[in-house]
C-alpha cells in the first residue's frame, strides 16, 4: 500500500496551507536504511523521484529491494540499479520512488519528531 511511503517533509506552514519538499528534491540528503546487513547511508535526491547513494561492498542489495527512512522506518525508495565490480570496495546505487508523486490524489500528513 502507499500508506507507508514517505514522499516529503513539511518545510513551511501557513495559515491554510503547507509547503512539502519532496524527499527526492535535487541536492537534498536523507539518511536511508537498506541492504543486508542493514546499513545506514546518506541518499542524495536527484529530482523526479530519483536518488543515489554509495554503500560498502559487503552490503548485499538487489533491484527492487525496499529502502526506508532511517528515522521513521517508512519506505522512501526501491533499489533501481547497483553498480559494483568484483574488485570494488563500495557500490554506487541508484534508487527510485516506489510511486509517481504526480499520480497521487490524496496525501496524509504524519507528525514525526526528530
């Protein structure tokens, strides 16, 4: 379900509205949890629902694996590709949002304290 997917954070609150910055906004960074063994990594937003990160070479990932927000545990992305050569000590990972934000008709705001 889309109930557990994090697409952004409220950055400005007005009297009758709020501005939400998408998690994948270009240049934004977030702590993600992914792989086996579970690792906390910094993901960088690329825009359009895309992210990238680097993980240690010992972390096992597969295309389609879920990536969660390290604080809330909500799903943020899915692994889209893993670029690692056998001699590399790290892997470059591309991630994508599991939903198209443009397809959403309703969103739910959840309070999360950091």
